[in-house]
């Protein structure tokens, strides 16, 4: 089954404690991206990756890091989380950035206290 | 500042009616336009994309793009209660890889 898998689904952490949200896709997609969704602000892209070892900033990259060492995985790293990073996070993948099909993970609800 | 505006709604339509969802954008360089559906508590699903002026039909969905007036709309014919969701409009500027999303319109289809 074609899917994008994010883990964990829910996470409560404390300010400053490094965390990683994993994202994996099984469709051999080249394009992957991370979004955060906040009430009243909508979806905003954090980082995207056009292919292995090719990543670039989206609209709101501050406080986040990503890596793309393998085609299937695109982890999101918060080196020192802060309360303003409390949000719902989605990973997405597609064949290309303008592909006709895009697949989203189930979401990760992160709370930083 | 790139802006994508959507009426937050809720837009309420009876079952079987046509639901019309609208989106305006400020960046005249925008070239790619997408509609996503998001059920409450779920992840977004891409349902339509359009690049050229005019209409694009896919089943019960029709996307309409008017670049001169800077709007893109989504029509849902024969609306069903299962269409009740939030619809997100996204726009990508030519040469960019970063979509700008609207805040979404909540659609309620009542039996």
C-alpha cells in the first residue's frame, strides 16, 4: 500500500530537548516536504527536498533542520524546541513538486511545554 | 507578501446542490494552483490542480482559473454529505517550489 508514515503521532516534550519526527514513504518519490498547520494560519511549508541530498527552506524554516540521506526518509529535527513550535506537522511526498498526486502522512501533533 | 485568501465559511449547501468555493491570490507570478480537501482531524488530500486559464473537470469537481482576475474556484456538483470538509487552496509562483496556502473554507453539505 502506497503511504507516507510519520512517527510519532503525538508528542509532548519540554523546551530545549532535541527531538526528531520521522517521515518515510514507500513510493520512490523524489519530492518530499514538511508543513506545519496552525489555527488561523493554515498550512505553511517548513522545508522541502527535490531529491537525495537536495533540501531547501520553505516559508518557515527557523528552528528546524532536515536531512535527506535516503530517498525514502525525510526526518524533521528540532534541535531546541520552543513553545511556539507547538503545532500539527505533516510530511508529504510526490513524484515531483507539481505532481498530480501528493500523499500526506497522518500528522504529528507536537506540544512543547 | 504572497497572499492567498479564502472565505473561512462555513459554506452550507443542501445535498445535490453545487458548492462553489473561491480563492483569490495576490501574486501575479503564480502559475500552479491546487485544491486540497481536509476532513476534520485528518491530513490533506490533493483533489485538483490547474495550470491554465479556463475550466478543468474531474468527475464531480471542476476547477476554474482566471489569471487576469487572480482567482481560482472549485465547483462540486451533486454535493454529498461526504464532501463536508475544509477545502484548501494552494498557489505556487513560477520558478518557486514553495506553495502558499489559503486558510481554507469549511463546507457543510446537509441532507
